[in-house]
């Protein structure tokens, strides 16, 4: 009697159905293993996607230069060195720094200065505070912003410091909910700006804003950097007398406690002698980022008279390091989850060995009526694979459910990909084949006569 594939599968499912509880307990290792692998891979994929989104927010191949208002220089042991440091003068981070970096370093593709000011926005009786950002034209490309309607301000408008602006989608929804914003005016502080463009909505999570230290771009208003410096505030015009006055007021106290925080903010702003709040530099190749950042640092040190009142950061390298850390962590979690599959396979082998002992007489009868050793191997191997298939299907459902639970209760993004499901399911089948071979061979190699005599 030769056993066909269909008959083998039928016998396997009959054996499983005859021992439902034992089959379920045997498959638990496979179920938890497959489920754990799928959920861990989904966490890893979610982490990778999160880092990619963060890179998109910060821009690829970018170097960020930010000013330091309160410096830590001069804290050395020798008093003479401290005194000499205090006498050093730095013009701060200026627009001239940006132009000199662009002119001196050929590998720099674009550079975008930023001037950030928080102002009161008013229009048609609506009022709220928002950030007015003075930027140059390359800013929108470096930050991967898209214009939804209208256009960005022109080079001529930048040169002439025209009172124009591009608004975020949130500002449009707030102040221009029922009308076209293009060509309309909005009051920022004491200056009326004409809207020439509206940005596409940018989805930013609170976690990304907190983790990356970025703003809600949808509520920002963008104006030419020259307009921001001419019509709003140019800190390069702050004199030493103003700074000394602010410092003396800070030393003498604030006055009433009610206005202490407001006074602190005003004093910090008065002490801020930097013309710009940020410089974004895009390098042609990511391989050159580290070397270019070093050149930028040395160049700014010379321009600032050796006063380190700025910091240079490389978001891409920081995010890549974070991604490597997350990848290592997820590999460890995946390896731990895969142990469940190994344990499940060992459990299946043990149960199948016990099943061979229990069904010795059945094996003898099948051999006596014409079944070959190969047919016996296929029969018991089929049962092992069927157990793993059943465990794999249930494990996939468990893994999908576990991924949803992780995302809902831990706020960790999870993304289940088809390849992770295929890999987990394929591994479960392979486990059944590997750990089912030994019991199947032991069953096939039994002496039919001795098997018939077995009680």
C-alpha cells in the first residue's frame, strides 16, 4: 500500500484531531515563536520608518549650526586666561557667516539662514501667537517643503526685503478657513505681510517635535530673511551698552515676582547678540559631512575671534547611530523570539518520538499490508509539518494582534510587512521538517514483525 501526498496529509490531520489538547500544547512553542518574530520584526520596521521620517524632517546630508547665547568659555584654572577670554569679541552668527561658508567651501550645495521670532498674528479679529521665520529661498528645498498653492517668494523679493510671506497649512486653516489666502494680508507684530504661498500640510508627531527639537511647521509663517532683519529685528545692531545694561539689570534683580519669567525672557533676548538663530548647510555627499563640519567649525572659530559661541551638529549621523542602536536591539529581540521556534521544534520532536512508541503496532500493520519505509517517513513527517503549519497560522494571527497591542499601549510604531509573515511561516515549516525527520526515520526503521508483536 503506497501512501499518496493527499492521503499523508489526511492521516496527519486525523492524528492531530484525535489528540487536540496534546497537539495544541505541542504547537505552543511554534505559535509563540512565530508571533514573537512577526511582532519584533514589526517593531524594528517601525523604528526604521521613524528614523527615515526624522531624516526627512531634518533633511538629508544637512549640517546644522546653532548659536550659543550663554557661553561656558573662560572656565579655566588660570585667571589670566579667563580675563583674556572675556576681552575677546565675537560678532555672533551672522548672515555674512552663511555667505562666506557658501563661497569658501565648494562641497556645500546650499545654505539656509534662519531668523526665528515669536510674534502676535492678527487678522479679521482672530489673534494668536506664532513664529515668523526669516529664511532664504533654499530653505524650502533643504527642509523638503512643498508648496500647495501659490509660490515661494522670488529672489527679487528677497533682495528688496519685500513684505511677503509663505504660510503653513495650519495658519491657513486658522486665518483663511473660508477664503483663498493668496494675495491676502496678515499682520505679524506691527508689520503687514502679503501671502504669496501656502505650504502642504506636514504631519509631525508630538514625539518627533520633542525628540528632534523641531517646531510645528504647520503653524509657522515664512518671510524672506532680509525682510525679517529689516522690518522685524536685527540683533547685529545691538550695542555693547545694551548688553551691559541687560547684564546689570539681571544682576540687580527682576523686581516683582509676577513678571519674573517675562523679564528673564526679555533679558535673555537682549543678551542674544547673534543675528541668526540657525544655519542649515547641505553637503553634496553624505561621506563628506564629517569633514565639512570640521571645516565649518574651524572657519567660524576664526571669524568669531576664537570664541566658540556656536555648536555644529550632524543630524544624519546622530540618527544613523540611533538606527544602528535600534537595529542591534531588534536583532537581539528577534534572536530571543527565535528561541521559541527552536524550543517548539524540540517539543514537536519529543511528542513525535513518543507517538512513534505509542503507534508501534500501527506501524507494523501498515508495513505488513505493503507500506514502504518511505511511506512511513512521509506519514510521520507530514504530521510534524502539519503541527507546525497549524502553529504557524495561529502564530501569524497572534503576531499581528501582538503588534497592534504594542502600538496601542506603548506608542511604539509597528509596521508588519508581508516578508516578515512569509519568513516566519516558512521558518515554522522548516522547523517541522527538521525536527520531524528523526521520529519519522525511527518509525520507518522498525522491524515490521517486532512491531506487530508489540503490545
